[in-house]
């Protein structure tokens, strides 16, 4: 089986194949770095992968389009975007605005870097003591001017080790069981996740640009079922041929996954959750549309969450409540754990099954309640096939994406309304930052008021659990909002305070700032005390006079009722999903939405299966059981991958 990614594989194949043309696009104006253009020169970015490592955000792979020389000179139709060959990073220890985001570009000579790929998997890794060290990349589709022959499965996996300054170096890590690695079908557009010292890729599509061993001369590619796991410490590959999120003979494409840890009685369990994507029935012959895009047979439904227990190797499912997203592909996913014991997963954007429409909506799944909330506040523009990451405690950073409605090649020629393709969302106030400003001093993440209210109102007690095992797994750690401060400061847009990785200069500036405010603070306190004492003295004087005045048996004045403060309103732009449900348009182009069964096989993979077990979908060294698909609407020249 193959590796994951979050992309639009079929359309991506069209993009890459059309890059065979030899036309040379001019370099960016004013001598700018081709991978880091200014906002005025920037048009679109997409298909890249992101991760926060230490005090920096790192971006790997993907493609970018920009204006050429001349006034608003659009990139050519046959290859409007180019691959990003350098590793990009952004310092998160200082604040910045999206229009002037401080990108660093780190280039490497050929041979010292992997091929430029899109829609690959990116797996962050840590040292044995839990320190951020770097990331692995796996799979993906080669970009224009790159060759798939440089993808060498016999060489191992590419590993990037950071230097703490935004840069680092590439090395190749050999597998301890290379035969398993060589037997995998490398793919793109898979779901992927990492955590607990392991990385996973789920489903995907193998094309002429993903695997040097792919003997594909026609058709857009082969869908790959199953799941791959790589254990970092032992450098061991495992191919799971049984999965619980689809039925036998089906494969997932362009879905997303997220790792949730801290579960179970000892808090050491972790699960890989599968969120959305298209399901293709293997062996079916399909004809693509005029763009060469084939539609999935089904879309994975968000009303039931399916997940893999990384400790027991079993698949489980749980029904959700609230307002789930409409079924989609090509969305982005990121998550964050709160000190109250909840874990929120944010799902943004994406596209319909036919890639004719992109979305700008955002949803939140709160665990352990398995309840969905919809955010009414919308981003500035629709986006699919971008990526996102949690940065600066409570901020969600959305990176890149296209408007599928524009069609090819306009998806790369229409300027992104987000500056440099970057959008920032406050996960506590549930509001987009209109100025796109990143706050390095943002306060600690706290679930939105509406989420907190759901738990305080006993929502968790009303959950109908699909199984006792799932209930025990997610309720082992209690949810306790008493661990948090009063929701005064954290429910307001952050303007300072809080943590975030900082260097020595930043710490010094904090100290100087604190010192400079000492005088005004002391003066304010003293002045306040004087005012309070004056008020108390006046009240005592008035009471003494009033008592003498009414000593002839007059009844004392009645005590004023204490007015209970009204609860704060929900943050502006946020829709409380469990209170009233808005009817959303159904953008699903598939004829049916697939909901996984509530009872899943209790085993992940065995050489000998029980009689009632789910049959294997793909043997570790076997080829994909899928019929080659027609090459309709795509160029016939495959020389770009030779």
C-alpha cells in the first residue's frame, strides 16, 4: 500500500503531465526568490505540507505561481505553477503580519535533497526525550522538471533534521526491513498523521509520477487500499492490509487524518482518526470529465468518526452529534489539546467530489464529546488542497489552496485573496483575523465559550457510545474546566501575554516591558485605595446620620437585590451547533455517502484471519487490485517522469 497526502491527485496528475512542455517561464520580477515572492508578485500556492518544529513553522514541497516580468504578466497556461525546491520556514517567536511573513528559504544541491514533490506525507519526529528534531517525508508526486527515477525506494526515507535557526539538513534513513519498503506502492493524495514515534499513510493514488516501479502507460493511476506505518526508532515499516474505514474492495483518496494522544487509563494510548475523503470501488472502469478528473463512488461521512488504536492495532468507530461538515475532499485538518482535557480538531475548506467548487467554511470536532460545532465567520476566499497548522498557542494558520470553480489553468492564475496565501484564525474567539496578523504573545488556548458550555451543561453525560471500549478509552481522563482561569481574558482577542517559543532578545524585551510598567501600576493601585477609603468613609458618615434620623421606630431601608451577571454572549461569528441546527447545502457530488459500520474488526492484520474477519485487501508485496483507468482528457506524453 502507499503513503498519504492531502491533495487532489487526479487533477494534480493533469498538472504534472501538462508540465512536459518545454516553455521556460520568466523568473520573478526584481530578482525575487522564486520560492518566496513578495505579496504583490504572489498568485497562489498549494499542495505543500507544514509542521511546527521547535520555534519555527516548516513548509515542504508543493507548488507556487506568481506574476512574471511585466505588469501583471500571468504565468503560461501549460505550466502555471512551479515546484518549491527549497525548505521554507517562518520564525514563530516574533509577531508578524501575513503580507510580510518572514519566510526563510533553504536550498540544497541536487543529490543532497529529495525530489520536489506534492501531496506527500510529512511526519514530525522527536528525540527520545521528547524534543522536536525534524520531519520525514514520504510519497508524493514529482513536480515539473523533476524525474520519478530520483525516487529510490531502495534508499530509504528522506529525513530533515532542523538546526534551531529555521534551517537544517537532509539525510536518507535506511529501513531495517528494506524488503517491505521496496514492496510498497508509493502514492500521493493520501491521508497521513504522525505521533507517538510513528507515522501513518492511508490510501492514495499511484501515478506515473509517484513510483518508479509503477508500470502505468494509460489511465490517471491506481487507487491503493490499506495503510502504511513507519516506526521512527526502529526504522521499521508495516503494511496493514485491513482497515476499518472502508469496506473490502474500496480505497480512500484525498482524505485527511489526525493523531490524538493521551487516551486510555494510563494516558499512553493514541488513535489515528480518518476525516473525510473520496471512496473508490476498486476494479471499476471510469471515464474522466473534460479535465480528466474522475469522481469518487462515495464520500466518507463526518457523522461517524473511524479511528485506529495505535496500541491495540484495532479499528473503532463512534457516532458524532452537532453540526458536522458536509462530505468533502481536499480539506485541511489540525488539532489542539486544552488544559481542561478536551481535544479540538479543526476542519477547514476542501472541495466537492467533482472538484468544481471549493469551500471557505470551518468546523470543530470536540473530543471526548464527539460533538461538531460550525463556525459562522468565514475566511477571505474559498480554499481546497491547502494545509494548516496550529501556531502560537491558539492560532490556526491556513496555508495555500485553490478555488476549484476557476478551472484549469485559472486555479493557478487567479490571485489568492489571502496575502501570500496565509490566513490566521483565533481558535478561542472563533474569529478570523482580518489583518492576517500572527501574535507570538497570544494567550494559551482555551476552548470557545460555546464548547465549554456544552460540557458544563452535561453534554458529555448524554453521549451515546458505540461501544464500551470507546467509552473507556475517551473517558479515562476527565474533562475539568475548573483547571482553567475565569473566562475573562482568554475569551477576548489576544493582544499579548501567553507563551510561544522565544529567543533571548524576546525574553529581554518582555522583562523591559514589565519593568517599564511598574511605576504606573503602583500609582494606580495607591490611587485606587485612596478612592475606596473615601467612599467607605462617606458611607459610614451617611449611615450614622440616617440611623439617628430614623431612631423613632422607622423601619430600616430594604436590602437591594443582588443582580446575577448575565452569561457572556457567544463570540461574534460563532454558531452554537447543538442549540439550533442550520440546514447546509449538500455539495456532495457522489450518489451515496458511506458511513462505516459501528462494529469493526478487532484485529488489524494477520496472516491467518478468523472466519468472520474482514478479508485482506492488499498483500504486503502484492500489486494494487484496481483496474487501470482511462486516460481521457490528459496528455499522452509521459516523458516528464522518465
